[in-house]
């Protein structure tokens, strides 16, 4: 996903690494060494204790976030209605409604249902869907590949396109090229994704018939939904990278490189991109959240058989266990992504591995 | 660790399936979307949703039933003329108030070769009413058990008399399941690989993608014309349009009027309208301080120009209704005219009732019906009736419909009712009797009529009660009568097929 790691700029005045790690940094003990400056593996016992404590803190806070998320969803979903009203036809009599509620375990006290849900969560058992009568875990597992494929492709498109657009705009800043690229990007950011999606369907699927309008199965099916999903993120990331690059390119070490006669492209690749990528990585992590949210809409438009459509069905039918399951998945994904973002700092910027 | 049917999936999830799943997908993305084998003629149908599962006893939604009705046969059926005709039962009669006898077709076999006989019927009916099955199908609640008379005769024995049993076994309640197969493989495997006697056999189902059936060459009614049926779910009309235009589907069923309007005028898209049975009406709270006055309720009916509403909002996809009983249902009274559409008369009636300065009423509906609600608010506003509209998300609306608190839906609410048994009592039963949660009527006379309609076996007595009930509705106006919705289909223009008024997708007749 990241640009190829460039050799560290020889002129970067990096402080000598100490063996301390801050609580904010990655907890990986096998982080790949990308720069010859230091080995990230702590060598002293006290540093190891630090690291362990940091890891534990991180794990506990992640679990806390997960618990908070599922609790909020548990409460909200039950406050929003009763699934039995939709599961049974209109002429169901009160006895039949009561029987169905008992069958689904919805007649138990809320606290019992809550503890039961938490207990199941510990065993990674999310219960059975009320609508599909199947284990929530297998329903979700069936749909993960499609959404993962869509989100990953969109992320790839985002990275490639935004790095190209951002770099070109930064190198040619103030020129017509810069203005054109950035205007296009702004248009992408301002148009609602679902509208873009429908236009793409009408143009490529219906008028030109070069790409399938909807469905799943081949690479051709992936093009339109992934593009639709990527458009907004491309805009965000490209603009950020451009400003970040412009800032970095004004720094001393870059001026030094230029003075030594490095060309514009070399200045970009060897001396600027790596430093300018730091804020972008953070935003990419956040964008993954936007991508998951966007996937729900995009999957509806393109009939993509992923988690998004399952989530919409689950919510509209008040399928509590399934709603809870999808939220657990989303929350867990966010937690993991945050962790990866922190990790990547340590890989990209040697200074992070030291006490900042 | 609890034991689970698919431990590998569970493991995948536990390991953070994203990574591993991605790899798996990357390897399989090359495979196409399974075209029909060889030169097989496949009919590809898109509906709004797909089944929640394939056990017909657990499926109470129409979209799901539309798939299953091709795999499973029912005892009786509604043909395209809406007549109740033989299916797996060749004839039937009421032996007495508590006993319906069905004579079964001989020589019928299930897809797995298992013979169909009285034991299959007894098994199917009793499985449906067994609480352990957890069925969402409620039509057979008055059945006590089934009795085998001989190999091809079976009695359905009632706990409480029910005159509509032959109609109720024409769809949801009447699917016939293979007892031997179910015993061998269990309910879970049965739902994964369903076996019926129907004109199509189950082939495969990739969730949220494609459900495939193939023609059953041995079907007792002959082989269907199409070799395969493909069902996909397309929740939004834009995909459906794209699907038809790009030749990914042949037919889109049950379009909303506004969706059908979107598909109008495209080449390669044929829009077909058929009469449907879903009744739309506004339930008026007859206990409400203003709506208690029958003159006010009649005024509302005169104020709303239903033909204009059908033309302007529904794109002509509906028929004006003077009652809440569908025209095709048993007991429908054709000679009750709809109310005159006369705003002046409406104003006069309101003035007579003491509301010359207008009134304000709280009106609740599902937001799916937003356009209709806004049209109603406009027309009623013209005669001085201000509607305080509350449009709810459909799930919330459904819950309030079933709530015991009548005020949760305000002084009036818009509803739709599909009485697929085509019995006049079907749409009446939830909205009239004072003990039903959706009812806003308190009348001993209406209750007594409902009891006759629901519990009398003799058709003539029932017919009289149904007719009297509709006359009573006309006089009392406890509802704002609206329309009977049409069924809108879009096809590629190359399919010869006609639904019955229920719109059931029984595709054996498609050419």
C-alpha cells in the first residue's frame, strides 16, 4: 500500500535513538527494520517492561472501545423497535406474537439478554440471526470477502491516484496543471458518491455496455463500485498530500538536495515523499472508516454481496444479533487499523520509535 | 467453545478474516457468474429481496415465497384467473365444521424420488403448526392435527372452525415437504438443499448473488418451458433498469410505481401492469374526539380525489376502492359506489359537525408512502383539514402498528393490506374487530359480523355477512378508502407470462 520505502535522507538530522518507547507507539516486537538508524527491538529489561505495559494498555483500551460500541448498539437497537412486528404477518394474534418473542428469547429481561450477548461475545459466538435463522458469525463470514475486496481495491485506487495527483500538483504548484488537477479533485469531493455511482452505471453499464452494471464475480464487476467508492477518498488524500509535500519541499534538507543538483523527481521520491506521507497515513486510516461507511451505499447501488447490504437488512428488520455482529466487526476493524497506522509510523519515521 | 456447523468459517473470523478472505477472493475473482449450462434457456428474475432461507415453513415474506413456490407444490392454488384450482389436491370438501378432507393427486414424487402421499401432507401440516418448528406462517393456527384417511386422502382437523382452509393451503400454508428426506438430513441441511415436488429443482444459491433452479422434467404437470430460473435481489430500481438494459436480467417484479416511472420510455424495456390485491386505506380512530363524528369521517372521504391521486402519484398503477375488500376476493360487493369527490360537500359536512374553522389531525404513515401522504395532506388541506404528518421509518411504523397503545399512530394512519387468500375476511380481520390491535372501531354489530365471517363454514351465510359488513363500512366510514394497487413488472419484452392477482412468481407457465 505504501510507497516504496526510500533510503533515509542522508542529511536528515535524526537524534540518536534511545532505547525508550513511549506508550503511544507500536507494540510490535518484530517490526521490520527499514532504516539502518536503529533496531526497534528494545534490548534492556526495563525497556521490555515498558513495552509490555504499553501493549497491555493498548489491548485493554481496545477492548474498552469494543465494549462501549457493542453496548451502545445493544441499547439503541432494542430501543428502536421489535423485530417480531415485521417477522409475523399482520393477522398474527397476541398469543402468536408472544410465542415468537419467547422463541427468539426476546421476552427475557434486558439485562439477561445483555449478559448473554456479552458472554457469547467472549466465546466469539454472536448468536443466531432472527431473520436468517443462522449463526451471525457464518452470515458475516460469508459476506466479508466481497466487502474486503471492494474496500481494498478502493484503497489501492485511492493511494495510487491521490499520490499521482498530489505529487504532480505539488511539483507544479501555482501552475495551470496544479489548478486543473486540484479542481478535478474538488469536484470529486463535492459530488455525492451514490450519484456518481448511478451515473457510472448509466454510462458504462447501460449506454456503452462495456462494464457490468451490477453484480459480483469478475474483475470487470469490481471496476465501477471500487471507483465510486474511491472518488471521495482520492480527493481528501490528494489535497492533504499536496499541502504536506509543499511544506516538506520547503524544508532545509530538500533545499540542500536541490543545491546538490537533484532533479525535481528525485527531490520528490528521495527527499520529500516519505516525510510528507506521515499525515497521509493517519488520514488513510480514517478514510478506511469512510470507505466502510461508503461501502454500505455503494453495495446497494451495485448489488455487491457484502457486509453493507447485510447491515442494511439487519437494521431495517431489527435483527438485533446481526446488527450487533456487524458493529463488532466494524469496531474491531477500526481498532486494528488504528494499530496498523501507529505501527506504520514506527516503520516510516525512525523518530517515533524514540521518545518524542 | 460451542460446537458450530462451520468451524472453518468461525476460525476464519477469529483470525481476522479480512486478510485471509482477501487472499481467497483474489484467487477466485477470475471465475464468471455461472452462465446456464450449454444452450439452456434461463429466465433471470430480479426481486427487491431474496429469501431469508429456503425452509418454506420459516419464510413469511412474499419475495421468498416467490422463489419457493417454484420448488414446492401446494395443495391448492390460485390460477391466473384467480380461481382456486387443484394442485397436489385434486378435490376437497368440508366433512363437518372441524374437518376438511383433501383428495390427493396420485403418482407424484418429490425431487429425490420419494413418493408424495397422505403421510407427506400429515407431516407437512403438523410440522408447520409444531411450535418447535418456530414457523412465521400463522394461517393454520386453527388446525389441531392431520389424519390419514387412506394413501391418497387426508383430513385436516380443526381445533376451531376455519372456513378458509382450502384458500390458506394455496400458498404459504400449503407447501408439501418430503418427510423421509427431512428425517434423513435434518432441518438445517433441508434448508440448504431443499427438496419439493415443484416444477423446478433447487441447484445452488450464492447469497446476495444468485439463486439457481432447474426445470424438473418429471413434474406431474409437465416440464416447464424454461430450463433454468435465476433469482437475484436488486433493491434499487436503478440497478434493475441497468440490469434489464444490459441484458443481465429478463424480468423485474413488483416495482413501486415511482420505480416503474423511472423505467418508462427506455428501449428494450417493456412495462407490464397487472391488477393486484394490495389494499391501501387510512384507518380513522373512531374514538378520537373529532373523528368520533361520522360526518367528519365522510367529509374526509369526499375531500380526497382518489382517481386524481392514482393518476398523479401512482402513475395510474391502482384502482379506486370503495371498501377495503379487494375486487377479486370472495364476498366483494361491486355495486357500492365510491364516495363523491366533492370538496364543497366535505366543507359542508365539516361545518355541520361544528368545524367550519377547520380541524387539525395527527396522521402517521411509513415513509415508503411519503408521496401518497403528501397528496392526501394537500387535498385535505383544501377543505380545512390540516394534517400533522408523521412519516416513520418502516420498521418503527411496523412496531407501532402492533403496539397496544392506539395513540402511538395518532388519530389516523395509512396502511396497506395484502389478503393473499382472496377471501373477503382476509383484509377485514385485522382492522375491524374491537380486540385487534390495528382496529380503531368499537362496535358490537361489527364484531358479531366478523365472528360470522371468521367462524362460519357455510359459504352463503358468510357471503351475507361479508356483504353486510361492506355496507356498514360504507355507512360508517371508519376508513378513508383509497385504492387497490396494481402489480408493475418490467421485462425485456420477450417473455410470455401472466401472474395471478397475488403476483406470485409461479414460473412454470412462462414461455
